[in-house]
């Protein structure tokens, strides 16, 4: 028996007038998910424990069976594991986005955050900009490490976990009240704008009509994580397929395998087929019992506030990931159970994460169940409800 999770990050949403009162998931053309839901179970699950912030960190820990109340130590430390940062017990890891803020002639605190991803800047271009920041700001206390696209890591030696605001939570707002209270961190953010605003690479980006990646934004502080082994916990040998360091870091911390997929970038035009192929190969050729296929695109399109692109991301997930995985598994003759769900909603209306329940679809290749529910938020709300998200992996594993 093989087990698969396909996670469309931020895929859940709210009804949108422009879609005739439907959610993007409800509106999208998802023939494969419709086919599976007719033979499977559609319900709702609550992935964010009460009192915790709705993030991909806490939510994906839940889906993987790790109760965030027990295992969560901060977002950036998990990403640091993926990047290969050698964290000491006294280190604090902080996410360092390189974002776009307004370049109008006003004081730094009066500038506005325009784009948390700088038009999904490439890893190669962003590495050039991070090096410019490193050369001027890095010292024995603060060390910068490059990640993927706009997502990087700052390690603070003998630091402290300070309250920091995710940039995607305050898009379109003045940054002043959301800047770090810690003076050195705040000064580094302001200095990064001075370093990056006139960088030649950003000048070229603006000529091309792209947002400049002109400021470091710190958030997600935390301590060195301590996750129990996934195989010891579940009895299953697991493989992670994701473009983002957060998910790779969770996998590293849990002792799971990590598939590297060329062209997987966390954006709308990621290598969907490559992710599907990596999962199939892991399950059918490499001896893995479990594959976790994470696709970031729906979440990114939610942050961008693009209804059209979020619908497209969901359709790509259906046709270019789920369909080839199902086809390959069916042709192999291997029995399998498949769980499809988001980690959290990223509604177009708010352009950030919420802690609302998310719909799940559970399909078992051995069963010929009959269901009239399609896989979407509205119909899932009429099905079973799982209150503790970290228990859903056990439900998948029976």
C-alpha cells in the first residue's frame, strides 16, 4: 500500500462575486478531482490549533502529523534546516524576504509594502542582491544565508525570539508600525533599502516593468527545531516534494527524503510534471511508502490578489500533478490512498492566511465508493469534520 498527500498551499478561499458566488476551487475546471471525489470522501479539517497564527509552517506540520502546539519553534528555523544552516542551540533564525517597498521620497517608515515576493524574483537574481546586503551588513552576530527566490535566512547569534510581522499580512500598508521593535534589526532593514534601491539589477528590473527587490524584511523568528522522526512516528518511509525551503526543512528535521525537482520555483509556472514524476518514482522505484507533494502556486496567487491566476493554479494542480500521479499509480497496479487538501485558506479578499477549516478529499484505490459531493469548500462543509488537523495523517494511514 502506498500513501500520497497532494497539498495545494492556500487553495481554500471564500465565495467571490466575480466567479458567480463560487470559490476559486469551486469555479475551477478540476475534472480529475471531480472524478476522485465521486469515488471518495469529501470533508473538512481544522489544521490551525486555537491560539496559533495561520501559517504554512503550523498548518503543514499539522498535516504531517506533528501537533504544532508541541513541535512548533518558529518558521525560519525549519527553513534553515533545508538551506543547511548549522544552527547552534543559542541561535535564532529569522526569515529574510527581499520585498518591494515604494520608492517615493518619504521617510522609510512612511513607505508602503508593494509586493512580498518582488514579482517572484528568480533565485539567481535574488542571490546577487543578497550578496550586496551580506557584504555591507553581515558580521559575527548576524549572518545571511541564501534560499529560494525571495526567501532567505538571517541567523542571529545569541539572539532572542522577537515579534515580527509577515510581509504578506500588510500588503498595501505603510510599514512604520510593522517594523521590528529591535533597533539593530530595524536599522538593517533600513540599510538594506539604501543598499538595494539603486542596485544595477533593480534598475534593469524596473526597465522591464518588474518590481524592484529593494528591501529586506525580517519575520518568522524561532529557535532550533526538534522534530521526532517521521518513520519512527508513523512506520512509513516518507518523501517530500516541494519548491520551498520551509517544507524541505520540515522534511529534513523529520528524517524524510527530499526530492530535488529542476524548475520547481514555488510560482505559478513551476515544474508541475516534474513534481508528479518525482512522487511516482519515489513510490514505485525508490522504496518510499509515502509521498507529500506540496504546490505553492495557489497561495502565491492568493497573496497577489489574482482571482484568475489562483483558478489557473488550481487547474494546473489538477491536470498536471494529480492526473499523472493517479494515472501512473493505477497503471502500476499498486494499491494506494490519496489525500488532497490545502494547508490553510489564502482568500483573495484579504490576500493573507486565515485559520478557517479547509476541505479534504480522501480517495482509496481499493474502494468503489459512491459520493455525490464535489471537492470544494461548500460541499465539503456537509461532510465529515476532523477537529484536530494533526490526526488526519493517521486517517490517511488507516
